[in-house]
């Protein structure tokens, strides 16, 4: 009996932002696929009880500390077979919310920190001759849905992943990007408590009529890291309930409304 190409039995995976809403689903999905999972986040308490092989602690807003923590992890655990760069943060929803400090802080966490985390690993993977990276970006990297500084950083991840795919592909390193739309994580709870009707405005934009679930993002990441995706690199995959396929609200409210 041949093993499934979607399995990752015995493979090692490092996931950043592992204690968050998407992160916990990533850990569970990779573990279910047979992988040995190390988790990275800011505090050990965020990672307790997750069955991780290693806890790697750093604040991704601090690139020097991030790089140092990853260097220690590589020395202790060796080079992972796969990495999912998942940690991210935003607070400025429109241009009026921005200033130089906020712009710099969002790029520091979402782009510069992701580079500091993955750059030592990319080098180690290239030396070994194999490895897979998945960057959790956002539909904001593809089109504008608000959060301008976050969007710029997430678009930067797409460019960075393509650079890895092109320049390190000959050394067996693959890099791909997942762009989620609105994901139903606990981060939405306070918004819905403040405005229970919020989904009435959100969901009409999504052709599937719902937000994406964290596990749907995680399953896409498992696929990219599995042998089933061995010929795929430098790609951008929206996991967005159809948001970036077109403008459903325009169709329903303008075209059907005038029919």
C-alpha cells in the first residue's frame, strides 16, 4: 500500500503565530497529517497544551530578536522540512488612521519580521537541498479591502515568496502564498458583540455566502507542504470564499436590480 501524497508523516514543520485563531488550526491540521510541529509565538502560555515538539518564543516586531530565536531553534532542532509564516497584525483600517509610526510598526510585524524569521531557514533549506515555505498573506495583497499598511506588508510577502521560488528553486526550496479573506476566528467576536448586524454587511460580498473557516486555510497550507504539491512554487492561492473572483454585490445590487 502506497502512502498518500497528502500525508506528512514524520516531517517537521515550524508554524509562527501558532497560538492564534488560524495558528491553532494550522497546528491541528499538520499534526493530523502526521507532521511533528514546532510552534512559535510571543509567549509560552499561548502555546501550552498543543502537543508541540518545540516552543520558539519571539516578538516578530523585533527582527533581531526574531532572527536570534530562529538561529537557536535551528541549532537545537535542525532544519524543518516546512515552515508556515502565519503571524500578523493590523490596526489601521483606512488611510486616515495611518501615520509614520503605525505604518512602520505594521510593516515591521507583517513583512520585516516574517523575513527575519524565514531568511535563516531558507538558507538552511537551500544548503540541505529541500524545503517548503508557506506565507499566510491576505486578499489585501491582491486588491484593496482597507488596512493599507497591512496590505502593503502582505503584498510584500507575495514578492518575497516569489523571490525564494525563483532564486532557491534550484536548491529544492519551494515557496507559496495563501491569501485568506475574512476568516471566522475569535478576533471577530468583539466586533460581532459590538454590532450583531455586521455580518449582514460582510457576507453579501462573498459568493459562498460565508466567511472562511480557519481549518480551510490550514488545509491549503498542508497541501502546499505535502508531496502532492511538489511541482508547485511561486503561486498565490486565495482561500476567500470567492471574494477575489469578482464583485458579487455589484452583480446582485446593480445588474440584477436593474433587470
